[in-house]
């Protein structure tokens, strides 16, 4: 058997072993958590070994089983898949470390479930990243839905269960109502499920049907949170911060965008998307989502809510980049997929750190907190700058490419959309930062010693230990590094950007 | 249509052995007094049948549409009757499925059936004999004999060991419905046998042999009457909407064991595949739209009613009606995907329905009710039961990665090709299925504990856990490796599609 061909399978199985280890070590924390971290590192290493093989457009494939005649369950790693898998794997490691600091390491069964589900989430993410055809993609896509449900409803409170139910209803509902028919119709029309750069539809396909299929795909891939299928994302914010950080800034939403990119590039192909004006359709939908989400975030005070709507907008940036159908647009999209993951997870980590230190969850409660939690707010600032798109962060580079892509495509309206939304996100992020750094810390801890006494007597607030601060600073550093030296990543994805 | 004899393949009449081994076990049970020994002997007999059916699976040639393991003895030669048994790709896997379900039912009755265990086990084994006979007979009248034979143990099982207060009525209703169908079935079969007389090469003789009749089908113009007679009989058995009213009654008031057979072995759908489609193909193709429409209506009706059922057993009976509708939609698409999907779906239901009914049984035993009003929070007290239920429920939804998915997916593929808009309606049911299944699961297993009994519930015992694991593993393995099952039926299905004169392309296995 071809050993090199096994690496995609290995990448899929490492987290499954990780889950088994977590379960076996359930009575021995922190060995349980360390098991998860080692699995994450191992997964990253496995994904990294594929880099040389895929960098010039090569693939590594492995057939798991003949699922249906002509439709195997097949894993095939290519550039795009490795980008998604690598990002998810390394951020899984950081999240696990962060979760040790956030939840502590009690031998609590709910924490064992948390870490085991986290492992399996990674397995499903890798499965999506390396899917060679629509059937395999659908299999892992739905598996991701099921396995993340316990994470969303982690707290077990009625509120958490309500949020989880909404999450599940949206994901399963859209998956079955739109994605499944889209896949079936694709097969009826194309006669194959296999991804192929350049598209799989024949020249004599009915264009009406193709448009219907495309729209079904956009509606069915709920994980990309394109409006109006977005409201699961804010609902899922009932999850604890480490879950939101990994799932709703990285794994789940990236999978959504990734699926849309796959559909555009490898099911329809850029040419067909352009011919049928589907690119334009996508641009309109994503632009609307970007603007509405930005305006909505402006009105919110809840930090996680702001991040949720900011994420909805940023995901549409990525899809917009691909829909521009220009090389720079694609470069911007993929760069933003990676960069946004690191930036947004930094912001989530910072929000979690603020919550741990002060039990505050609202933006209006953060006055002067920059002096009490300097490291947290430095990380927050880096993440925010990146999301706004200011140098020297990765967000700037990604936005630069998106602007160039819009010019290349001659889409001047998109330039306006991007500018307006940049201004809006600058408004809501900079407002938080200004208040955190410049205002005097007058508010006291709710329920703390200063609550009843004079408001001037501020209680001491300090950062939570290294396990919380470390991952946060690490992801902030990557956000900066990718901004200063994006060359290697750009070089790696040159197959996509032509 | 040719056949390979059992003598060539295994050297002994394996199908007859499978049919009559349960009878031997029954006789042995007659001499045993001790309850403990009784159950063990019955289980041993059932396991032996299961093992032997595995031999059937192992020896089966998958590349051909030929009938296999055939054995034929003269019966009433003047009337063209013979004792003729054989299996092909359509029927072969139903034999091990039946054998497995019998083992499951005997295990499930271990602690739950206290009343007259000997008679109960004998009835279950009698059912096994009749069911395997139904799946392996290729003589129409022989099939009919086994078909009728099945009524007796079914009636007794519902009437005597039913758990509902209305069990007597449910049993009677079942038998009367089936007898009505049987009358139509017999007339249809006789018309087929008599019709053969005028076929070229018959020499004026009667024949009730499936293989002979397939060789010289009725003229397209005179297939209509036979089609409607047989379709009525099998639609009643399936049950296909609007002939389903016996089903909820039997599932609600009958014992779990009988429910497993009624919901797990889709003999009505099998009847369509075995007799209606090959023997009156032109009529089936012509009236296929009717089957498709009834199928879609059933799919929607079953799912909508299931949505408002607070009781798991009633919910499952309507879910079953909905699933049968989907299978019929697959058959009516007349192409390989649709047929393969339908066969896979009904095999899968053997596992999924059984698993769900066992869940219902486990809950019934522990809480005394499967009504949501009495449940809630079960997962805290019985996590293993909850996990088993979750796998079964996900299988019922047809989520990818479970055995529910491939069948459903293939049916949608076939149906979209054959009649686009009907398939689009059928898709909506999958969402409804997800809704009723998840709502029930969440309210029964999560949430607030609503009765004292739930609070003291114990989790699965070791013997129950073994059954649950076997079914759960089957649901997941078939979800990932459906090609193994589809390989058995593909040659026979391709042959059947050709018979149906469909112009759609034939899918062949790689």
C-alpha cells in the first residue's frame, strides 16, 4: 500500500485517537488535556508533511470505501484543503491550552466531553478539507454539525439548550432542504460527484437548472452564514468562549466558506460562474450580508454578539473575494480565511480573558480596562486592527488583495462596499479600544467588594495565568507575522491565484 | 432466466434447511419444561439459522442476476405447482436479516415476556419459518402458502402477548386486512398461472413458477388486472397509504417483538420487487405514476402525523409508513438508482426500525410508558440507552454516516431523474423526519425529568447492551460501506430495470 497516500487518512484519524486518549485519561487531568494537545500537534505535523506534495497543484488521495457506484468516499488533499486543515489544527492546539486556563482541569465529565468533542470536530473538519467529491463532503459536513452540537449546548442551561437547538435546526434544516437536493441535482445534471478544477458540468447543461443548483448550494451551506441563513451564529454564542473561539471563528465557519469556494471553483468552475452571472449574484448577496452585519454590529453592546456579527460580515468578504473571479480576489479570500481565523480567535480569547478577570460581557463595561488588563487589550487591539484591515496585520494584506481583485474585476461598487464596511468595523472596534484605554476605570466589579462602597475604590483586577494569556498572545503574534511576511503563504497558494 | 442449484453451490438444500430448522427447534421446545433451558434452546436454534444464513451470503455469486441455491421438487404437477426455492440479488439479504431479527426478538423477550414463554418462543420460530419461506419461494402458490402461514403466529403474538388494552382488536384488524389482501393476491396469481396457458411454448399447461412466468410474460394489454390485484395485496401489507390503518394499531397494542417483524421486514415492498415488477412490467411502468403519487403522499402524511405523536410507538408506526412511501417512490422511478435505493432502504429499516422499537421497549420496561408526558431527562440516568437511541434516531433521519443515508440518497437520485417535482416534495419529508425525531429525542432524553420512575431508571443491562451494540454498529458500518450491500442486488436490479423497459442508463458497480 502506498504509504504517502495514507497521510490524508492519518490526518483524519489522529483526532479520533485523540478523542480516545481523552476518554481513557478522563480521570487524570491535566493528562487528558495534554493528550488533546499532543493530538493537535500530531495532526498539524501530518498536515505539514503534505505541503511539498500539494504546493504545485499536486494532490494526495486515499479512497476509504466505494460508497456508491462511481462515488467513493475519497480523501484528496490539495492546496486549499491543506490551508484549511493546517489552520484548524494549529488553532485547535491553542484553543485546548486556552480551555485549560478558562475551564480549569477538574476531572469533570462535561470537560471530558468537551475535549473529546473538540477532537472529533477536528476530524470532521479535516474530512471536509480533504473531501474529493460532494458525497464525502456532505458526509463530513453533517458529521461536523452533529459533533459540534454538544459543544454549543455545553453549559446545559435552558438558554444554552435553546441556542443549541437553533444551531442544530438551522444547520440540519438547511443541509437537508437545500444542500442535499443541490448535490442530487448536480449528479443528475453532471453525472459525477467528483471535484474538478474548472467545473464538472457539461456544455449542454440547462442554465436555469444550474442557477437553481447554485442558489441551493449557497442556501444549503448554512455554515458560511450568508444572510438570510445566518442567525444560527449569534444563537450559538451561548457556548462558552473557547467553543465560540474555535468553532464560530475557525472550524465551523471556515468549513462553510471552504465549501462555497469548492462549489465555485471545483463544481461550477470560474468560467461557468462568470458566464451565468452567478459571480454577480454572489457579489450582491455577500455585499448585502457585509453591510447589514456591520450595521447590526454597530448597535450591539454584547462583546460576543459584536464578534458574531463581525464574523458574519468577514465570512462574506472571503466569499466575495472568490466571486470576483480574479486571481487577486482569490488570493485575498484564502489569505483572509487564514488571517481572519487567527485575528478573530485572538479577539475571542481576549473577550474570554476579560470575562474571567472581571465577569464583564458588555462593551460599555470596558472603560479603562486597558490599564488593568494590558496584555489582553494589546491582543484585542491587534485582532481588531486586523479585522478592520489596518497594517501591519494580516487583515490589511487580505483586504489589499480584495481591493485589487475588485479593481481587476472592474467591480467599482464592490470598492465602495468594502470601504463603507471597513469604516463601520473601524467604528465599533475602535470605540471599544478607545474606551478601554483612555477612559478612567470607574466601574466596579458586579457583586465585588466595590459594589456597595465608593465607586472610586477599584478592586484589583489581574490577568488570568499563562494558560489564558499565552495562547492569546501567540495568535496575536501570528496575526502580526502573517501581516509583515505574507510571502510564504502567498507562495503556497499560488496554484489558486494563477 | 436461469438458475444455479444448491447442489452445485453448497452441496445440500440450504434454503429448505433454513426454513425447517426453526420447526425442528419448535419441536425440541415441546419437550422442555424449564424456562431457562427453553430460552437457551430457542436462542441456540435462532443463532444456528443466522449462522447458516451467513453461509448463504458467503456463497452467493454477486455478478449475476441468476437465481441461486435453487431446489425444486414436484408438488402438484397437473396444476403446474412445485416446491421451488431460490434466491437472487433482490431477496438473498432478507434471509439473514430475518434470522438476525429473530435472534434480537428472542433476546429482547428474555426478561420482558413472562407469560407462557414456551408458546411465545414457538410462535416466534413459526414466524421465522414462514418469513424465510416468503423470501425464498419462487413458486407463486408456495409463496402464497407461506404468506398465509405467517398470519397465524402474527395473530397469536399480537393477541396474547400484546401490551396494549386494545390488542384483541388490533390482532383481528390485522388479520382481516391481510385476508382481504390475500384474496386479491390469490386471484392475481391464478390469473397469471392461467394466462401462461396461452403463452407460446406452454403447451396449454398451467405454471405458477416465477422463473417460467418471467420467461414469457403476459401480453402488455392484459397485465392491468393482475397489476391492480397484486398491487392492492402488497400495498396493504407494506403498508402503503391509504391502506395503512392496521399498522398503528398493531404497533401500539402488539408486543415489541411482533412490531419488530412488522416494521422491520417490509414484505409488501418486497412483494412489489419480487412479483409485480418482473411479472407485469408493462403495467407497472404504465401505472408507476400512481405508485409514485401514493408514495409521496404517504411520505408526507406519515411524517406530518408522526410530528404530533407524543408516543414513541405511534410515532414509529407513522415513521414507518413514511419510509415505505419513500421506498415506493424509489420503485416507481424505474431506474437502477431508485430500485437499488429502495432495496437498501428497506434492508436498512430492518436495523433502524428494530433499534428504535427496542428503544421503545427498553423505555416501556423501565418507565411503563413511551409517552412524552411521562419522560424527560432519561439521558442522565441511562446514558448508554441515550447513545443507542441517538444512533438509531440519526439512522431514521438518514444522516450521512448512517445506514439511512445511502438508500434515501439513491432514491432521491432515481426519483429526480424519473419525475423531478415529486422528488422535490419528498425531500421536504427528510426535514420533517429530522424534526419529529429530534423533538422526541430531546424531550425524552434531555430536559426536565417528568416522572418519578425516570429518576430511578437503570441503564442498559449487559444482554441488552450487546443487542444494542450489534444494531448500532450495523447502522454505522452500512452507512460507510453501503457498496457491500448494493453489490448483492446490482446485477438483479439491472436485469429488472431492463425488464421494465426503462431507457435510463444502467449503473454498474466499479
